[in-house]
C-alpha cells in the first residue's frame, strides 16, 4: 500500500499540476493510506498484539485529524475548528497562517491607500488623448535600468500585489484576463517630461529631474502624428508609465512565469488652440 502511495507521489512530481489540486490529491491518497493503517491495527488486535495495535490506532487518529484540517484548507473556504496548526507553526519557528493572511491584507490595504500623483499634475479625463510611444534599443535599455532602480527603491512593487498563485489564477479566471504582470497594470515614472528636439517629440524619465534619460519618442497622438496634432491643440505630457516585466499566465494545469522586457506607456493632455480672432479680442480687452 505504501509503495503505491510513494509511486503516486513520485509521478505527480513529473506533472505540471496546480499546487492546490496537488494538495487535494495528496489529501485523498492520505485518507486511503490512513485507513490502511486502521486495517493493520485490526489485524494486530486479531492476533492478540494489543500494544502494537493501540500504537497504530494512535497514529491513525493523529493523521486523521490533520487530514480533516487539509479538507478545510484545500476543499472548502470555511475556517477549521480546533485548528492547532498555528501553534505547531509557532513552535517550529514559522509564521502562523493567520498572521501571514493579515499581513497580506495590510499590505494590500496600504498599497490601495497610496496615491501616486504624476509629476506633471492632474488632468481632467475629458482632456486626455490616447498616444503611443516608440522606443529604440537604447531607449528600452534605459527603461530596464530605470525599472530596476524603481523596484530597488520600493517605488514599484514587483510582487503581483501580494497575491498567491491560487489567488492570481482565480483573478485571471474571474476577470477573463490572460496574464498578470508582477508590477500590476503599471507604475508612473517618478519624474518625466517632454522635449521637442530635432524634429522629434522625445520623452524623458528618471528617478528625479537630475537623472533623466530618453525612453522614446511620441509616435502618435490620437489619429495623427505629434506635430500634426500640435497644429490644432496645445499638447502636454500627462502621464508616462512603466509597464511590462515579469508576468504570469494560466498554463494547462497551473500558472506559468515568463520574463518580458519593461516598456513605457504615455498619455497626452490637450487644449484646443484659440483662433487668431479670439486672441485679438482678448488682447483688446
């Protein structure tokens, strides 16, 4: 019987199985093995070997308790009654499950209360135009280095918002999204600005104004290129955001992790230019 359980455990190691599903399988297999111990205890009693039989009964009861706890953990969302696991974890030097969950909740709450104000200020939503940025290899290199600096200085958190693999998988299934990045939807660069240089609208970003590097040029604003749009509107760089990086997506049976380059995303704010007649009227007043 134990050789069968060991064989199942051995072959599961070769299969890419979701961690929660794997623990469910172990729990079911554990129940089978545990009741086999009960059968062995019965045979010892039948042969008059009471001491060994009682020993197997004691082990059966202990294992049965932890298997029931596993049912609560991996098959339901209910809290297990008479759970001594936190005390055992504390004795062994680990952090209790409840403490970990509470810490994760506090981290998410604190992350949600943190307001990131763009270095260019705040613009009304109806004054924002979709825009695209084009980055060459040198620009992408600058973005990678800036991303590392942001993560090292805790300005960007590459921790999947503190979610476990099971929580990420549930989020992807519920939201119908295909992937989740470690830094989330994106993080604004600490400082950024727009410069018109040699017929190009270049975007610069950095940890501060002293350390700016080029991260790309404005390729389009709305349906036009930057300078065509500028003939009709006064344009401002409203937002420059770090996106991409490591991501997780749902595989055949569990989450897969993929390394991807960091990139930049921008938004432009606009204000319609006044015609010459309106400008003359204002000056006359």
